[in-house]
């Protein structure tokens, strides 16, 4: 069987990615309509593919290790290569696939930072899958340079193509991190398809972090992404417990500076403040709102792993200064 036949047999749902990249080739990523996904898979020549985690793929969850050495320190190499689907990534990492018997946990980013980074790709996440090929020249940018050369392929390296069943993967991961003294993120990500009613906090973020956040977002800014980035910043700060007037000031300042530095546009900050205030009120009433995870995903989709890690590291640094922050 080829890889797609294996995924079909396992009941996975997957989407096409642009050739040589991790960028979805369908209009709304994992939320695209089935008709568009099927048509693109059928007509596009040799697309890369990404498997949707969580309920669409029968409660699939994947541990995504950036470094192979960390994967086999965290897990028993021989045991898992013989018991569940494992994939070597194009950048030298490891994906380990699990069947979550009682439902996949929400996606959670930033385990093991900064020295042993890995993610738990669960509900509302996805992973690039074999036999996708990454053209490393397309990973490069002025701010995020890939150290690999040429092209590399995602490859199945396990002796089996079945899945290890687990009752509660998140608890197992947290326990193992504690045993290894690896950092554990504050809590499960709230960025999901479910509505989440947020509450205003009373915290302040030191100004030093404002410049760091803005610098990490410069490479992601385009005119068409203003609303996404602005809303994601609001969600991130709300989940951080930051007070309302600070959210209004910080988001307005960052978005205004990004538009001016990248586009050369000076927007009226009063308009920005009104939009940010509206996003805050909507989220407090239970509307779905993006957060840090959406910004990290955006960076990774464009091959800007350094920017993604910078955002996660900023989150960890803020957490240590002002308290618990979720993604």
C-alpha cells in the first residue's frame, strides 16, 4: 500500500498542500469544504498532504518532536517503532501517531521549551504527512532561514502502520515531562472550534514584550491579514488575563506599527481602538476568537519556524513575569 491508501484504511482525513511547502492548497485549510479538498487532491499534480487531527480522523493525536533525539528520549524507540505509526519529518524531527480512545485532546503547543521543543497535535490541528517533500529553498526568508539544503521527504519509519491506543495522551505527556524535568505549557490550548467565554483580567504586560511581539509578526504581516492578526492578539491577551485598557493600547500600537513599517500606511488609531474594543466585547459574549495558536500556525504554514518558536518563547517569558498564560 502507498501512504494515501494507508491513511484511507486508518480513516484519516487529509488536505493538499502546495508543492514543496507546508502551506494548504485549499482556501480555508482544514476547514475547507470536502468538495474543494477532493477536487484539489484529484487535479493537483503531486501535492504535499497534511492529515487533520482530532475527530475528523477518528480521534487521531500526534506528538510532533522537532528533534529525533528528543523523541527517543521521551519515548522508548524500539517499542513505539514496532507498535504505532511513526514518521521522520523533512527537518529531522519525528511524528508519533496515537489513537485517543476517549477523544483527542485539544492541540497544545510548546512542550519542552526551549531545549526540547515538541507539540501535541490534537483537536483542530494537523500534521504534514509522508510522502510530502519540502523544498528547503522555499523555507528561507530574511528573518527565518532554514539550515537544510535541497529537498527532504517525510517518511514512514515504523515497522507497522497501525496506531497505539491510549486513554489519556495529555496526562501521559505531562507525567513524562515531569519525569524528565521538561517544561509543561500552562494549560491546554483554547484555540478550537468550540465557543469559549473569556473573562477580563487585571494584569499588565511589561512594555519590553510589546516590541518583541511586533518584531516576531513583521514577516507575517500583509494587508489581508490585519483582521486575523489583530483578533489573534486580542484572544492571546484575553487568555493571559490582561486588563481591557492594556489590551486596547497594546493591540492598537502593534497593529498600527506593523501597518506603518511594512505598508507605509498610517491608520487612524481611533478606528483601531474601536475594532479592538468590538473584538473584546464579542469574545466576552462567547464568540469564537483566535489566539496565539493561530499566529504560530500562520508562521509554520509559511515555513517560518523561527518566528513560531519566538512567539512561543515570548509567551513563556510573559507567563513567568505575570502568571499563567494559555495559548
